[in-house]
């Protein structure tokens, strides 16, 4: 008589309000048996770290597929190379400078990606090139009730073009117009998810709050970013070769922390297709 066995999800919390290290083997992760547990866990903690798991590109894609619908911007379905080195990434290195500032991927879309995974192939020198994350579910949950009442119905205009000013205070008109061609998108400041939970929608694409003057708008956007990225809600991952980190793009912000573009830092990224619109 055969006996069914169940693979247990093994993890340890990194901080109370963000992050967990998953301790299962590569074989257990690739089996798909842990998929629902991992999805439940990432909604709660925002970020999952798989220390030195050492996925190949094919294994990373296969693991991503166990958790939802794999999506990629590459026509051949391959992983994306994430680096600021223009020699390795000539098409996107300039655009990726915006990734050095807190953001949510897909604020120009109606349905953002659900999650991303980065695998470290070449880390930057220690002390640089970490990736920071913050839990925007927890940041919203911990706001005082009276502040929530003030914010819950506000809407914010997002655009790619405002991100240019974070890293280039005096861009050329041609560059600005090129970024403006992407357009703008109006989103809720507070996203009510299909689960009933709520999270903040912030980041460097946030340009202005509708219905308030410019100074009040700036105070809201930058004040909430400061709150959400505070110590209680944030985690900075220092990379080792083989690390894989997955984050819930619908309930976190993230950023690459500064590193020398010529140092060789290289990450390989996979993504899970979005499952619910901003609402």
C-alpha cells in the first residue's frame, strides 16, 4: 500500500513585517508541491529569499511556472538580464537608472505583474548593489485610522517621465518628450485587493495627487514613501551568487541600491503575469 507524503514548507521570518527565508531544497521547490504555500506566504511577508539556491535559467523559469503564468518581455521567452552596464544591456541600461528609486513595476498598466524573481549571477562588491524592499500592505495597515480616512479615496497620476528627474535633474527636452510619449495613468493611492486587503500605491512614478495643490500633493506622496520605507516595513537584501529573491509586486515597493555600472553586477529576472487590476 502506498502512502501519500506532503512536502512541508520550511521558512524563517526575516523581520516581523517583511521577508522570509525559504529553506526547502531546489528539488522540493521545482516539484510544485509548495506553490500554494509560497503564494500564501508572499502575500503575508512581501519578499521571499531562497539563499544560494543556484537556479539555472531553465530552472528559474520552471519554478516561476509552478506559481502562476510566466511572462517575459523577450520574444524567445528567455529570462531578462538586469544590469546598469550598457555593454551588457544596451537597450535598457539607461531606462533602468529609474530602478535605483522606490517603485512598483507596471504603474503604467491597468494590471501590473503579480511578482518578480531575481537570481544573482554576479554580485556587486559588498556594501553596494543591495536590493531594497518595503511592505506596502503593512505600511497601510499601521497608519492611524484618522490618516487612513484622509487618504483612502485619493487618486494619483503616475508617469514614467517624472522618474527622469530622480537621476537627471536637467534632462534634455528630447529625452523628456521621449519619456512623456509613454503617457500617464491615474491610479488609486490605496489599492483594495480582491482579497479585501489594502496596500499603498506609491513610488517614483507618482507625479501628483488629484484635487490638492502641488505642495500638499508632494507632502502626501513623499511623506507616505518615507513612512512605507521605514525600518519596520523594509528589508535590504545583500546578494550572494546563487541567491534568488521573489517579491509580491502588488504589495511591495522595491529598488536597486547604488552600484558602479561597470562592476559587472548581473541579475536574471523572471515574472508572473498580473492577476488583478489596480482598484
